[in-house]
């Protein structure tokens, strides 16, 4: 879908019918109406499959007032100031990751897999005050495969949410495509066990669970145990995939564009020479590096983690979108892969990785206004700050300590779109930099 939808918009224009009562829109003027602050466009029934029978789920909740109340009680935990308090624990995971990379130096490795293990361990540290130990072991415990299967199932079944109740009966005939119980069963149980473990483990860390426990203690009606478990499930389910996808994309693009990599390394060298860089570098410094942040934004533009539309329902009374009247109840969605390739916003070279476009102050504001890599408005991805902090810290140290090259430089990465667009095949030859 992430490749087909942009092609359809290129052929047919800003509005394309993709189902009996569903359209895809790429007109950037519709972003504010559909996703902006105060939007009355509720999430569609597609999300009901993700919520299952759980009464509270921040990601999947479709009732706008209920979501707003839930987010008020949770969002403070995910602010950048809260994330800064957890930064040293992220640094610990990254330091171990770099150590493991040195141990695997002068060999060929699946860097994409290692980045996934890193991202999952970071989620463990910021959520539960403990790493899952995947980087240390060099492998996971089977959870990553279960998450992949759940994603494939939920994305598939969500297209026809009315058949969700047939899950148990149809599974023997069409296999794991309908195994939506993974998210609501296996993965939720995994997260629930971590929540209980964290409750019984004293910690002076200001991790996400610790913050949520305090909110719940102050007002149990605002955030009950079920809601806390739902947040933990979302962190486990989505927290590592999104960041790992972006890390893979940045590494791949930089290796494919050596002039961009050289400019990034020049920025790093300048920071070393003026004494403002030492590892682990604080995010407060890294967030102000123009070219590093441009490299990150450009990868997110060309390769947003979510490859499907963010479906919403036109409010009662209908609406005019992309030059067409759409009756109330119509499902509308915008796909970041299409919106981010709008040449009027991002330039004629929209298909090229060119971080320099983000250094143009006259255009940057408009590009950010049309940026959907983390969603938008009240439904903006709550984990955005965690992801950006981790990405900003990993990329500089990885390219400072190592030289690497793609084993098959002309071969594109294999992509699988099931809500997230996961890549496979980031196989690199890793060498320590002699002067790092």
C-alpha cells in the first residue's frame, strides 16, 4: 500500500476512491480539517480491531471526548522533559550496543536486526526500568516475530472489521492472517507481566510506568490498572518497530549517499573541535545540530514508519475535501507516503534523499505543516519524543565509531507493509574507524 497509493494519486489526482465508502486524499489543504487540532473527524472502525474488548486504549479509542480525557492523564509522562530524565538509561543501552558492534567488527552483520534489538531494549529501560537483554544476547525471545504476526493480522482484518468476531472460526482456513488475538492476548499478557514486575520492584527511576503509577495513585478514576496495561502494551507493540524502521532508513540513505554522510561527519568533527561533543552526547545538544536533524527529517519524509492511511470518518453533515463533497460517514485517510511526495511542498526532487531541503528556512515551516510521519493534531504519536531522542543519539555515535558499507549496494531493501513498513536486508560490512 505504501508504494501503490502514491502511484494512484500521481495518476488520478488528490482524491482516489479505495473502497466502497473510503477515499484516499493527498491534498495538503485537507490536513488541518482531518487531523488538525479540534478536528471532529473520529477514527474509523478500522481501529476497533486494534482495541478489541479493552475499555481503554489511547491509540485505538475512537470516541473523541474519551480519548481527550485519557490523553490528558497520560501525555505528561511522554513530554520531552520527562524523557530527558530517562536519558542516561537510554545511553546505557546505546553504549552496550556500540560495544557489541565492536565485538562484531570486521564481519558482515544484519545491522537492521541489531537496530531492532536496540530499540526494543530502550523501550524496556524507559518503560519498565529494565532492559529486555536483547542487545546483550544478540537475539530476542520470540516477541519480535509475534509482533510481526499481530501487525499483519490487525492491518488485514481492519479492512473488514465486521468479520473480527469470526477470528476463531476462520483461522483454520486462512491461517495466521486473522490471528488478531496476539495483540490482545500474547502481547498484552507479556506487557501485563512487565507491569506487575515493575509494581513489585522498587525503583527511584522516573520511568514511564513509575509516572503512570503516580497519576493513578493521585486519581484512580483517571487512570486505572487496565489503562496502564494498555499503555505498556502499546509501548511493547509499537515502540521498537517505529524507531528501528527510521534508524534503518537513515543508515541506508546515508550509505547510499556518501556526500550526505560526509557532511554529517563534518558537522560532528566541528562539534568535536569546538569542544561541544563527547559521547554520550545529550539530546539537548543533538537536537540543535542542523544537518543531523535534517538527515532525520528527510528519512522520515521519504520513509515514514506507517505505510497505510490514517482513516477518519467525515462528520455528520458532510464536508468538502480536495474539491469534492463527501457525505457524513465516508471514511477518509491520508497516507504520509503520498503527502510527503507533494512536489509543491517538498520540491521537484521529492523522490530523492536530500537533507539540505530542511535547511531552507523559507520552506521549512510549510514542510513541517504537511509532515505526517508521526500523525497530527490530538492524535500525534505519543512516543514521538522517545523516538527522536533515541535516533538523534544513535546515528552520530554509530557513524563516528564505524565505517560500513552495504554488502549489496545496488539491491533495495525488502519491504513489508502491514501498518508499519518493515525492512529486511540491511546487511553491512562493519569496520571500526581508525581515528574514532
